[in-house]
């Protein structure tokens, strides 16, 4: 990147910071004076500030998820690596404006209201339930309890959970049901994992068996999983084929490790975003389909980003600790 491109990027990011600052608490007199001086130093400063202000208004849809930004990114053209880096730098500034520090740092406020138990990014937590069962919540995960006289139901609102279910025995006759992405998993044994990803969920049987049914499952569409078997179902009622998965690898997050074996970059980023404050964003869908393998300690995921970008030969830009853009 040449000096001119670096200067333009710095101006865009500074303008983004000022607009974000103006959307927060009122500026002090000293800050107002500093902003006036910065705007008066160069006509490009004012132009960048006005453009950033307009972008803030236009990108209100990004407050929940940076994903819609792809709709406003121009079609890809063959451009130089320096130009790609400059574009990514500008995108970083826009994302700061659109999403806000609070959303990236503390998660979706809806979960704070709907969940009975939740975890912060990078936090693991074991929750004892009233029936003697336990739920181990992965990072950025949330559950809501709905126990009744007829069943023990736990709704997985976000993230991943390891269920160790107290069996139906003695006075406990109620079935145990875990709900996620519109479908349900009924414990026929004692241990299983459910991972929710918005419009779909993955279920892995750990011990004994579980019965998995999409929310709109027709008669006979539910499947029974034995230990080491996994299946994905979608919110629209579709259900995939049963596959075998290594249990130790799939539950490595409980030991502070994330293990990926030829996983889509999109899935890897979705997982990393649960374990770190801030957010990683992929610039385009084609890049999201690239495959990644590796074992990463959850205590230091910055190294994971460096390893992934080196392995795939891609670039990254970030404003620490808020946003990292992969391009």
C-alpha cells in the first residue's frame, strides 16, 4: 500500500471514530474543539466525516448482524492486493459505526432478557438443573428452562451445550427434551451435545441414545442416534444423513480446544466469534467456502486468525479488539 492509500485509510477510520463518538454520550467542550480543528485541517477530513455520517444512517440494518453488508459491497473485480487492503480498512471503519462497541463486546441484548442462563464470549459454565441433570454451556451460549408436570424442556437459544441428563427413574417419569432451531432432541439415554446455528442445529449422541426430530417432522422422519453419531436438521424441517464423528474431537471445547478438520471457513469464523470479544467478518461468500484444519487453544485465538490467514493465503485487517475483516 502506498503512502497516499495509507493516508486515505487513516482519514476514513478517524472519521468513523468521530461519528461513533457523536452517537454516544455528549462531547465535552475540549472534544468539540478537537473535532472542529480536525475538520478544518483538510477538506478531505470533512468529506470523509460527511460520508461516514451518511453511512451510519444507511447501515442501520447491520445493528444485529454484519452479514447484510455483503448486499452493499460492489461485485468483485480484479484489483491489486494493496487496493484490497485499503478496501478492507475502510470496511473495518464502517463496521465500527454500524454495529457498535456494545453489541460486539457484550452480545445480543435479547438473549439477556430471554435466557435463564447464559455465557459471555470465551466463558464456559456448568448449570445444575432442578431434576439433577446438568448442562455445560459453551461460549456465547444461552438456555431457557421450561419444566412442567409433563416434561423437562430446555430451549437452547444460542451456542452449544453438553447435556448430562438425570434418567427417568423412580419418581422422575418426565421425558427430557432439548429444543433448538425449531426442532427437538429427546434423551433416551443420558449424554448428548446440541449446537445451534440460527436456521439449523447439530446433535451428537455421547452416551446411550437420543431421538432427533425437526420442528415440522412428519411421521417417521425423526432419527435415533447412538453414541458417536451426529445429524443436522434445519428449521424448515429438513434433516440430513446420520454421520459418524469422533466424540473427543467434537467435545474438545470442554477442554479449552477448538478442533477443525476440513471445516468451512464460514463455520470456523462462526465458532471463533463465540470464543472471543469482537467479531470476525468474511468479506465474501466464496471465501467462506474455503476449508480450514487446525487445533487452536481457546485462550489465545489471535494466533488462530494468523494461522488461518497464512494457511489460506488471505489478508486480514482489524481494529483491535472490535473487528477483524478477512478478505
